[in-house]
């Protein structure tokens, strides 16, 4: 059975006091209701990484950074290197989010450089991929997304590939005005991603690779999304910016995992 993950990215939100209050509530809940087979993660702004790591120490919450540069050091004012992220005590890094691509010039090539740099420093890359509305309407969503995945993983060995997480986040579904993908549509894209991984690394690795969905997830559609084939978790924005939102999503995921473990006959 593949890993199931539920996490949130805080984007450019949260000051220290807000983060501490959020994590106190989240960790208190997880002490009384452990996440079981569900892996929980929070991707925080750089200013909060050390504090978030300290506040979650001893809990099952995994902490990630929102970006990383591909060089180890140098004249790159404002950038954060992989060793700096590691020095904050975290082991996960989000890469290639559509906002980074659209607003800050991130490309498939730079995402690939960052993936390889992250792996070299034993950071787990969480690679975001997704098609634009125009690509969806033109019927090339699968090709666009699989191309992004394959370029992100160029030069990544079969030994390294299991450390990479993929988050499918259709660009048209993200943000305040986004429309969530129907579970059947998202599952189709996830299956295409898995097929692309099989092309590159073989069926065995592709079959166990967790692929997350993100894009206007809410408490009503989380269950149907998790129930769809090939969707192995959720990477969530605003609905999880309050601790009770992430807690509710974790509980939904736990229920789904338990139901899947019992099998269809039960």
C-alpha cells in the first residue's frame, strides 16, 4: 500500500505567534489522535523554519521549506542554499510551485537543478506540476504534466527517485478563484504521471510512488479525491491555514486509509 500524505503550504503567511498557536493546536490533537498511516507535513516560510521545527519536535509532523537554490553558496543575494535548509533541521523542500514559475521565472530546467541539489543534501523534494487552463482546454494536460515530471527527474537515479514526492496542482485550480479538479479528472492525470514514472523507472517503482493532489481542496471534496485511484494524498492551501482545517483533513485521510485497508467487501 502506498504512503498517504496530507500537508499544507503556508505561502507568504504567518508570523511567529500565529505559527506557534497553530502548531500548539495541531500537535495537541495529534498527541490524542495520532495520524496512524497518514504522514503530516507543514511547509513554512524561511523565517519560521527553525521555530516550526522546534515546536514540532517529538511529534509526527514533518517540516518543509518553500524553495531552495541549487548552488551551495555564493553571490546569490536573497537565496537560500540546500545546506542552509538542512541547517534549519528540516528535510523536505517544495519545488516548482506554479506561483514560482509564473511570478519568479522558475522553469522546468531550474526545477531539475533544484531537485538534484536537494537530493544531494538528503532533502526530500516535493515537486509541484500542473497544466494551465489553456493546456487543459486544448487537450494536452497529460502531455504537459508528464513532461514537467520527466524534466524535473532528469538525471535522478532509480535509487534516488523514491525520495521524490510529486504534487499534481492544476494551475487553474489553485488560489482564491480556483476550481477544484473533479476526482475522476485528477485521477486520470495522476495515472498519466504514474505511467511516466513507469517509463523512466519501471513498474515496481511507479506503483509505490505517492502522488498528491492540490488545488482548491476543501473538507467536502477531500474524501472523494482520496478515494479516487492513483491519488495518494493532499497538498492543501487556505483550507488548512487554520489548524482545525488541517486536523479535519488528517482525520478524513485516516478514515479513508482504514476503509481501504478493510477492503471493498467491508
